[in-house]
């Protein structure tokens, strides 16, 4: 059973929106964690399904932040981080269930090196745990990021610890000192690509990210907005442009439209053949609606660029890596186009 303490080692933050039944499973998995001092903070984003009322009835083991409206993943986690007392901050999606050793293995990894500011979990599919959801992140040169190993059969190919680009926000651990230095999530993003923005910003500031394969979480993918909802796809496409504008080296910008065009073409080809996420999304939304979603996302991204570019200039004080070093990092953790569009 977990040990609750006034000064915990870890603060676990769970952001919830209208997922009471899934939230119960998530919190129950935290109760089963191996002995480690931690606190649980739940940020409820204006749920209308009784989530907040149920949480209030649970007593003092859970610290509840109750919002009147849905403030999004980024703002919700920032509220939790502000309240957190722990030396480390862990994020766990409300639609995820953690194995007993999850927290202890994350802490073990982050304490192995003082330069490690983030730790990625091994995330598998909830109903089919032999299928990988994410083992850290990879990124395409146009800013579209994707989980490493997404959709692959788990044959132990990701069972070795090591460095990865950054963790997925579904199940991650962050050093509190790092967050105090670089700041929390960029609330402009609202949701999606927010973990990539925070992770890349941390890497630019000189922090490392480790992957802990024994820190396992089972994830019900896309339970909040729906895996192929237009809103989700809109946010993913808009935010990858903002990620590029805010953090990519200027030398990479001229090639971004070409890489984006290649990705869109490959995605359309996959959709026509019914392959990968694009094929599944097209079967639910149609190619016309997918194209409309991408166009609207790009327009919204362009409209928000002035604000994003202002934030880019504010990050100069954090920079430890040069533009060439950031470009090398992005090449090192680059995802192949085929893996991006067909997995």
C-alpha cells in the first residue's frame, strides 16, 4: 500500500473530464503502488458525470482541484504542479491503469542521474497489453510527433532502459527542479503535442530523458475526445505547427512545408488503402472531413503564430543547446515516414 506523507517523494497528478468510471480504475491502481511516499492530486475539469462529487466523497487521501469548466490538459496539469509538494511530479491519464511498480521504477530511473529531468513509461494498450502504445517519443521533421513503437507487437524489443526524446504525458515523471526552471505546460496548446513541447523545451535547456521499461501502464487510447474525433485531429495538426515555430531551429524552417506535404500525401495514400490511423480515421470521418480538419487547423495555427513567436524569444535564457545540437537531437529521434502514417 502507498505511504502518504506531508512531504512526499512524488506528487501524482490526474486530470479528469467526464470519465468517472475510468478514473476509479486509475486511482485504484495508485492505491496498489509499491511502498513509496506520494500524494495524489486530481484536477477535475468541470465534469458533469458526477466525477467531482465522487472524488469529494473519498476523503482526505486525494487532493481535489475542482474547475467550473474544461481548462484542458495543459492548464489542469499546471494547476496540479502548482499545488504539488513532491520532489518529483508524475502525470497519469485518467484512462490509464498503472502496474504496482510504476512509481518506484520511475523514481529509480530519475535518481540514477542528476541530469535526468524526465522519465518515460512503457505504455501498452489496455485491452491488448501485448500491443505497444508508446515507449517514449519520436518526431518527424515537420513537427508531428509519435510514440516510439506505437502499434507494434511487444516482443521485448523495448525492454532495455536508455535515453529517449521525451516522455508521453499519459504516464511520465518530471523532476520538480526542472519544472521550476523551465516552467510547466504551455497552455496555448490546450491538449496534444503539449508533452512534446515541454519535453523538447527541457532538452533545449540541457535536461535528459530516460526510458524505464519496467514502469508499465495500460492505456485506453483516445477515451477523452475519441481517437478519431475531428477535435483531436485538429489540435494535433495545429499544435505541431506551433511546436515548430516555438522550438525548432530556424535552419530547419525552410524544409518544413516540404516535409508536411510528404506526410499529408503519405497519409492520404494510407487512408485510401485503409492502412494505419489514417485509414481508420477516414472510415469514420471521410477524406473530405479529414482534409477540412487539416485546413482549419493550419489556418488556426497561422492566426496564433504571433503569440507563439513571442514566447520563442522569451526562451533564450533557458537555452543550453545550440541550434545545430537541437537539429542533431531531432535527427537522432526522427520517426520514419512509413512508421508515422501506417502504424
